[in-house]
C-alpha cells in the first residue's frame, strides 16, 4: 500500500485520474467547491491548464441523490460569488485558500477573474451537476446516434407492474407445458406452486444485476431442464459411488487392523460402529436411487484429520484414498445439481432478457437501465467515438460519494477517463470507503478497492475534521486505531502487510462550544458497560438499553431549566433541546423499542429510515381492507373487516354491538356507499379523506403512542394511491396495485415509497444509521451498537460474496462455507456502519455495550458484532472478559469514559415553561353581519357577556355536528378548577370538553338503547373507556360508571314514574337535528316574547339586537314520548358548585337565565311543534301532544331537586314565535 498525500486545494493537480479519501467531517463539499473555483479560473500549478478556463457546463459533477445535487450546486454558487467579491476586494473576511489563489494572479487581472467567477455563479443553474442516473440519461439522449439510443424514452420510477407481468409470462410459457399427468408435474409444482411463489423467491435477483451462472440447459422446455438436472446428478453420483464397492472392504480391514494394533483408540472405533458405517456406505453405493448418505460421526472419524486426532501417541494412522474421499463426500453431496437452483437460474435469465426486451419495445427505462444502456453503448461498436465525444464535452469530472459506486458506474467512468491514460482530462473520485454502507442498493466496496488499485501513487486525503469537538475526534481515533491493530485491521481487509482500507487518524479543528452537564465538561465518548457474568440475550439487551437511554435523556433534558446543561461557549450557554439528540438504530424493530421507552417517559420523538417502505407498514394492510370495502360496499363482510382494522381501533365489544344494532349498521353501510361514489367521481384520495373525517380518525389516531407516525403513513399511502390511479384503470386494478406493492414490501423501488418524517417539531430523532449518513447531530446515542444479524440460511434466499478475484458472486445453493464468506462481508459493512454512526456526533456519543448472544446460544457471541471486532473479541471468551477488553480499547485516552450500567428510572420529562411566546391573537368583540347565514341558538349573543377564553379553535357559526353545537353551549362561565375538597362527580374536570364527552356518552347510550346499556355493565364500561381515554380521566372511570347508572335510572319527571332506562328504543330519538327557517327575525322581539312567557318574567341578560335571516340549526339531545306527550331533554354538565347542596331550585333557575337556556328550549319546542304539526296534521294539538322541556344538570342529579328544571311554555308563545319566524306578526306579541 502506498502512502496517501495530504490534499492541499491550492496546488492539487487538476488532470489525470485521482482518488481522494475524505473522512467524515473533513470538508469534502468545501474541497469540491474550492477545486471548482480553480477550474473556472483555469488555475493550475503545473501550468497544464493555464489559459483553459472552464465554465459550469464543462465541469461534470456527479453525486447520488437529487438533494445532494441541489445542495452541491448552491454551495458551489456561494463559493464562486464569495471568490468574486474577494478578487474585487469587497470583503474584509480572510480566506487562506482565496488569498493563495489570488496571489498567483497579477493585480491587473483580478477584475477579469472576478467577472469570470461572477459569470460562472450566474450560470450555475445550467451547471453540469447531476445524479449518476440523470447524467447517464442525458448522455443517451444528447448522443442518441453514437449511443444507439432513442431520442426520447419514458422514465419509470417503479416498473413493478411490468415485471409482474413478465413473471406471469414466464410461468405461462414454461409451466403450462407440463400437464397434470406428466411424471415431472409433482416435482415441478412441489417447488413453486404459483407465479407469486416464484417471484417471491427471485424478486431481489430480478431487481439487481447480480451475476447468475447459466442453467444446465438453456432450453425452451422445462422438461429438458428437469432431465438435464436428473442426468447430471446421476452421473456425479455414479462417479462418487463407483469405487466404494471395493474401498469399503479395504478400509474396514485397515480400521480393524489399526484398532487391533492399538494405532487407533478403540473407544472411538468400536467394531459395531465400524460395521454400521461400512454397511451404510455399501448400501448407499449399491443403490442407484439413494442420493444421501448419513453415517453421523463416521464422516469425522474416518477422515484423515479426524483419525490423526484419535491416533494413539507415536502411531501413524492408516492411509487410503477412501479416507480422503469421505472427507470430501459431504461437501460433494451438498453441491449436487439442484432442480430448484436450476429453475431459479433459468427463470432469472429468461425474465431479465424478456423484461429488458419489453422495456425497449415500449421505449421505457428504469433508473438502472440508464446506467446499463450507457455502459453497453460505451463498450459497443461505436464506444470509442461516444467516449471521445463525452470527454470533449466534459474535460474534467468530479465524482462525489465515490464509495457508493458500483461496478457498472465505475466501468463507465474508467472508459471515459482511463486511469492509465496520460492526457489533460481529469477524473477526481472523492469519497470515503469507511462510509460504504449501501450494499443493499448495489454499492460495492470492492469497486472502490479496484479504483484504489488503479490509481496507485495518486491517492490523497483530507486530514482535518471540522465537524466534531476535538475530544470526540480523539476518542473516535483511539477506537479505530485500536481496531486497526487487530490482525485483520480496523475494517477487516488487511492481509499480511497489505491493507487497502486502513484507518488514518484525523486532526480536529475543534468547535467553539463545549458540551457541559451541570456546568461541568462532560466526556466525549461514554461507554456503558453491562457487567454480566453470563451472555445477555438480544431481546433483553435491547429492552434494557432502550430503558437506560430514555432515562439518561430525560435526566439531561430535565436539567435544562437550571441553565447549566447544554453547549457552553464564549458567547454564552445554548441550552440542550430535544432536537439536539439523535438515537441511531439499525432497524424499525429497534426504533419501536426505543420510541416506546421514550413515550413511557412522555418524550416525543420522530423516526427516519432509509430503507423502510411505506408498503411494509401496518397501515398499508389496513388500507387494503378499506379499499376492498369501498369498492364493494354492499358486501357486509368486507365493510365489517374494514371497521375491524387496527387503525380504526374499535374494541371487540363495540364491533359486536354494531352487529346487533341493525339501524346503526345500515348507517355505516350507507356511508361506505357514499365513499364508493366519491371514489368514482373525485378519486381515491378525497374518498379516503372523507372516511377519515367521518370516523374522526385524526383525533383517535393522534392520541396513540405512534399516532403521528400512523397518520402520516395513511396520508402518504393515500397520495401514492391517487398517483397510481392516474396510470391504471378501475377500482380492482388499484386494489391489485396496492396488494402487489405490499407483497413486494421492502423490495418496492422508488424514493417515493420510503416512509416520511411525521413531524419537524423540536423532537428527538430516532434514525437508522443508513439514513443518518451525511447528517450530523450535537449528541448521538448508540444504545444497540452490539446488536448484529448474521447471514443465515433461513433469512436469505442466496448468499452474496466476492471471490478471490474480488468479483461479486451469488451462491444459490447456500453452501455453509460460502455462508461464512458472506457473513464476513456482512461484518465488514457493520464495521463501516459503526464508523458512520460514531462520526455523526458533534460533541458527545454514548455506546451501550454488553456481552451479547443470539438465539438459544449459551456463550457470548460479541465477535459477530462490529463492536466486538473493534475490541478484538474472540470466539469462546467468557462474558466477564469484556471489562478488560474495554480497558485496552480506552488506553490512555481521557476523552473516553467507561461506566457501569446506570440504573434506569421512570422519571418523566418536564418540558420547560415557554416564557417567550408571542401574545395571543386578539379576539374580535363584534361580529360582521351577513344577509343570510346558518347558525345555532348560541349565535344569539348575550349583552355585556365576557367571552370566555377556551383552549379550542374557533368553531364556525354553523354547527356541523352535535359535538360542535355543544362546545359553546357547555363552556363554563368560570374556568376555575374544582374545589380540592370536591368528591365524586363534583370533582370531575370542568369546561366544554368534559361536557361534550358526557353528551357523546349519553348519545351513544340512546342509539344503543338505554336499557341495553344498563343491562350490560361491560358495554357501559367500554363506552366510557373509548371516550374518556385522556390521562386526566384514567382514574375516574368508576365515578363516571356510577353516575351513568344513576342517570339511566333516576326519575325524569316529578310525579311520573319514568326514567331513561324505561324508554323503548322506538320511543325516543337521540341528537335530533333540526333547521328552522328565519325570515329577517328581529332578535329583540324574540327576546321580549320569551321574557314575557317564561320564568314569570324574571330579569335576565338581554340579547344583542340584530336580525336573523337564514336558518337556525341545532341538535336536541333527546326527544321522547310518554303517554302520547312529546318531551325535549337537554343534558347539562355545568358545575354550579362542589356539592349537591349547590343545586337548589333557585341556583338552577339562575343558571338557566344566565346562560339563556330559556331561548334554547323555546326554540327546541318550536322545532318539535313544527315537526308534529306536519307529521300529525289536523290531529295535532299543542296542549295535548307537547309535554314540555326538561333540563338535566347531571352533576346535581343526586341533589334534592334531582338537578331537574322543567317548563312548558304557553301555547301562545310557541305560536307567536312560529309567526315571527315566517315574517308575520299577530296576537301574543308583548307590548
């Protein structure tokens, strides 16, 4: 290995192919911008580029994401503008790089340099800054003649539907050839029963270009392939068995002689065992149909290695070709040609070819096609001409994030800019192999190593870290320098003296601030050591570390109000915020465990992932059930399934009650019929939004621990479905699209399917290590850094590994020795993930370390984790040896602190009070009148009434629902909390929200039947728990249940034996909605009429003069009929005091008048009067059929008054109001 050269952006050569290693935080983007400035100016120390100034369209800059291209373009633009100002001497800010560049030009040339830099900055919108895919597509289009490509092709970000169709074509083309009476039928369909089984097995191979060897027979007939496999197996078995009829007798004699002569230990070679082994070998070799051989320990005992181990001292074990053959036989039998493997090879080759053909035929390209087609063009008949044209167009290329390249990408650039060529063209490959962590995307660290080999003598490094505090850089250096001393090096690529991927320590510029806890400088790297004498299982490790991490975060955040925990600099203290903390995990499972631990301590968090697909979420499966119900709403089973999904969150009891209540069930079916119509007319997105609004899913979901995550997923899926519906026809096609996307799960391609951030508030970030790359956070926790997931047969369809020539190879047979190689590459990438994770922090990092194990193992398996490799853990080490290994890791580095595992606490997060909030928005004291409007009675405002301040959004004038109508109605005149001595129902929370919840509870009781609820206590409790699920209600269920039981059985009317539970289901109507037409009603006349005829003319607040023109809308809590008289009932949960004595007749009347409930019940009776006059016609009589209005102040239901206020206004009042509302006057109007 050649030593790398420290890169100086002032004199770095700008020609030739060169490799720049930019470790984490060392200013990679700054360096790219600096080199860009030099290229624009034509600045070159060797004078090879002097006078060859370039412009932005001439300089190719390639990176790997759209976000990176935007950021890079803006950073370069800013740097060019800054350089222009510097050459014009318009800035006093010093810049060593620009000073050195400017010094190479005469003063008289400075204005011209500035003009060129300004021109370039203004031209950056057309700069050649592309993603690798975008650039390849551009080259195919711009050079269509030379590349043999079409001028225009459709770009598909997700071609799953086409690929599925090609798989089905393969099945029809080959599997349909085999009839059910064919002898191969059972064998063939025993492997893959249907196309989906085949696609599930080969899906990953179809999505990538991993090399797959050819099948034994490239035939158009499956039968030919089956015969070829059978024939090949038989030939190999015949060759293996042929010598054993002779060898078995010979080795038996040798073994018996060796035991007799005490050469071999008799205890390991008992005569009956030898006879058993030989008999099995003879039976296997003599039976052409027997393929497997099982002689147990005999394979070891009869191998040369095994016999050497069991030979008596001083003796020489017997020798025979059969012993060597037996040692190889297990492996040879394992690698016999497999029909399943050959079928997979055959299918992959055919489907890949047909898939590519179909895309060519349809003039369609995926992102991968952009690369492969340009690569084919560069290596085709016209490849040299195409390479020459592109090189002239872009004389220099800067390849950012080069460690994430793959063989195809490198082959493209090495064709354009050959490393061995001596010309003025330049290709600067910039990246950090220690951060090559995207193998699941096809990135290949071995491609980087090939480029490393191709550019020997032209390696450069950036050696100063500008991201992290000096102490943290020292700690990371210590960890990986220690790891690099291991026999295989820090990243396990070292072979003897050759180490193509060493760890090179970096220096630190440092930061102005310091991380302090309670005004004391805190350690940069804290390692929590679980001091266990036995290995710790992975589930226990994760749960414990999550609890510990959450406790530590709460401790830190709760220390913020003291002003002594945060980032202290010369300018003051910047206190710690939740958004300063990131917790890095490997999987959604770890993220869920961590977020639950935080939620239990009332710490909010968000989850970000690079790999988790929205289609792999629970919400996607729920939405599939919804779509099936929306598409077929007359199918009651499908609708019931949709309502039963976890996202709805309905209890089993509620679903059971729904099945028993036919009228309510019909309402739900009608809703779903409406959603189907909305889907057909407006699209799936509006239909789903309407469903979520109708069932109040927003409010229900957001109360859950993962509420925001769930809601974001639902809306994300709805958007994707709306987009997909523009390309596919019909409801069933959209359902099939979603079902297939769910089946694809993580394999679903496209950035649009990656789960989105659910909130950008000041929250803790729980983020996967893959997603964190390129980001930085003040504090980073790595609680599960010892976890690992080794490559095992059960979770892998095949093994990927690189052979001795560093070529990617796929093993479909899943051989054990290959599994070891594949798992070693997994460990190598885990080490790079560890490096990425630790270098995300600016100030401090925490690691959770334990002697972990996986599965049912009894021994510590820390050597399988990246951290175990760093500390040099060896297989078989006892768990209590971890402390010594950690001490060696720490060495003399004071920036690392080893700590015993702290005890987790259950302390909750106490957010600091916000004292710097802006003043609340002013509330208008008057309302702008309108000619025609819809409102409730509460719009008739009372004079001189101070509007109460409520913590609810302002509702529209028109009450959309009964809930809306109750909000203002239930607002307390006083917001004082209950007296602390108040007991039972009087101690319950006050305000509009509790009132709305009580109304909703009684409404549901009415819909289900008051008597049914009373007779079923479990149903009543379930109704209560569904509504009163906020934290303040959790200990009050018994009080509400007791009160509900009393309300259902207490007398409604004085002197009449009737209660709610006595009302038949068809004798009452809950939440009766009404609309009363109002034709320019004078509110003052309305007020005078009600004052005159109710409560004996007692004084009460007046209504503000106005005219009502439009509709008065309202919801009557309950209308019931008893003895042919109709009554209106209104529930009130207002608090008049802290005990039953407060609910006297006088207090009740005072509350009625203060809130002007007299107006309310008069309007209710007017609505009922109009309804009955229409329904009963000439038989209707007010005095005979109207019972009156009953107001139940529920908190006072056990007072002497029962909390009841009853009134039946005289007939003249109702009839006068009837005439008033239609715009006429008549008898009964007071003077």
